[in-house]
C-alpha cells in the first residue's frame, strides 16, 4: 500500500483542533506530529483544510440484493465516500430479508467486491427466527435490527414474547426502529375516514405521530432496563422521546443509547409544502420544536450519534400520491455537508460533529480501531474545505436514484479528499476505483 503524508491539516479530533502532519502507512495512521519530514508515495497539501475522522453511518439502506432499481452497494458507497462517510452499517430489510446467517454472509460477499467504503451489516429479527439471531457472531457483525413498527416483508416484530426473548438473549447490541403499529393504523384509518384516499403528505406526522413513536420507544427502553440489554434506538423524531435517555458519561458505560438523523435535524413539517414526498420518512419529520429539541439532545449528550437512515427510492416511486409513495430518501452524500452548514449557522461545533458522526459511533458499537484520528488506528480520514460553496443539483448527485431532498441547497463546505483504510478513494471530485473498503471488526 502507498504511504501518504498529509501536511499542515487542521485536525478536528477528540474535542480539539490543532495543526499537524499525518503519516499514513500500510492502511494505518503511523504518526501524528507538528512536522513530519519523510519521503512518502503521495503528499497532500492540506493547508487551510480541516481533517476529520471519517464519518461512520450506523443506519443505511443500500437496497442490495433485490431492490437494485433503487440503489446498490457500489453506487451508494460511492456517494457516501464523496460525502465524507467512510464506513456504513446496512439494514436487513432488503429482498430477501436478511433473516438467516447465509443471507447475511451473502451481503458481506457483495460488499467485499463492490463497496468503496468500509462496511458491516445488521442481522434481522422477525417473530420467528430467534435461533438464527442467536447464532450471530458479535465479533464481526454490527448488531441485531428489530423493527418495532412497519417494515418490508416479515420483519415487523410485534409478538410480546418474541420481543422479551430477543431483549433477554441477544448476544450483542440491538438497534430498534420504534413506532407503535396499532397507533399508526388507528391514525391512518381516522384520516382515511376524513379525507378518503386523497390524504396530503402534510398529514404524515399526524399519522406516524409523536404518540406512536413514544409508545414504542418507551417500551424498548423498559425491556432493555428489565434485561440489561445493550439497546440503541434509531432516528429519534420527537422532543418527548429525548427525555427517555440520560446523558451520563463515559459513553462506553451506557447500556441505552440513541441516534438522531440528519433529516430530523434539518427539516420540519413546514417543509412538506415545498418538499412533499421527498421528505416522507418513517418516523416522520415533525415540528420545528421537535427538530430543535433533537438538536439540543445531540448537543447535551442525551442523543449519542448522528446518522442518515439513507433509504433511496426512484423519483417515479416518490412522485406517487402520498398513500402510495414509499417512505425514505437518499442522504449519504449530503449528510456531512449539511451538518457543516449547521456549524456555519452556529448550531454545532466541528468537534461535536466529529464526536457524533465518528467517535461516538465507534464507541457505541465497539468498532476496532476506527472513528478517531489516533496513531495505530485505521486511516479513515476526510479533508474538508469549509469555505468552498457548491450547489446540490442533478449534475452532481451520485445516488443511483438521481435525486436528493437537498436539491437547490447551497452548502458552504465541500469534501476534498476521503481516505478509506489508508487509501485515497476520493480526491477533488474524482474517484480512485479498485480499492475496496474493509469489513468491520468489533471489540466484543
């Protein structure tokens, strides 16, 4: 592997900023110093640029296998790398659902050939596959995913006995999607009676309501406390849910952690009028007050990580009427630029972005030697020019689906270089293909 010397970068790492040189050799960060005077195969002049640990996205849907008309591991990992995400963890609601160890390993095989970024895949839980879940190897699989709300195929886990057994016996972290299905269906029936089949998308946060989220999240927390489960609740979307979590430190000692997603930190229900189904996610984007409370929860430590829930659909699918349009949208290319834009607005510091999008994800999932800029760690690194504005448009969107809810947005910060496991994979708008990401290992 080529050696790489990054010169004069402003390093953002572990609540500090400082100017340093970084020497990368054989995939790892070999040395961090004020001035490194060695011969390297490649030198990057990073003067005026900020160097962050590569983002680790703990929730993506890359759609392969079975739904590759929407996306695939190669296309979406490529978009992620361009957006400064060096590692992803992918969800099991593909087709077929990832409910057996063989199907899980099939996805790892695809990624080993096609992923530009580092990767891991969640094992899926259903009402009837507990034995398969318990066979999961905690040392090389990120976690178990439980949908306590609507999902694709046979993945809604709503049997109380199954949930209790999962929480009691899971060999590793359980990540949960929390929305109470009975509440959602009741709300949906109510609005169908009022409006028939012509329900507008503005009703989405009323149907997938605060009550639906809180009932399910609070149940998950109660189960985790009863069984001392390592629980991670995904995509918190309401102010009320933030109160379910504590902000004790150190993070490594927390048994219950939570995630916020970029769309819940950026959009509000006021945006449905202009954005329509492009911001239709589950759980729903809700009020500005919810958005602000989630951000505050991120800042004060009640919410531990920031992710994307990247879940692309074709534009044709999203342009259907509300009841037919699927939920989810593409985000990995624009997540870090969006958070850096919030930094420009004075809402979050660079150090907090590094903490919530890299450090804390590595800590929560006990990832081996990633998520920090440290000597001896894998060189997953992102160089950013904080003052190089660019506009999101059809010509620069890299998602297979070809659209973004951020179209028309100007971001002031631009990613210039992305290093994956010690290889430069993205440089000033160009990709260096042929360098595959690596499967994550976990210190469990």
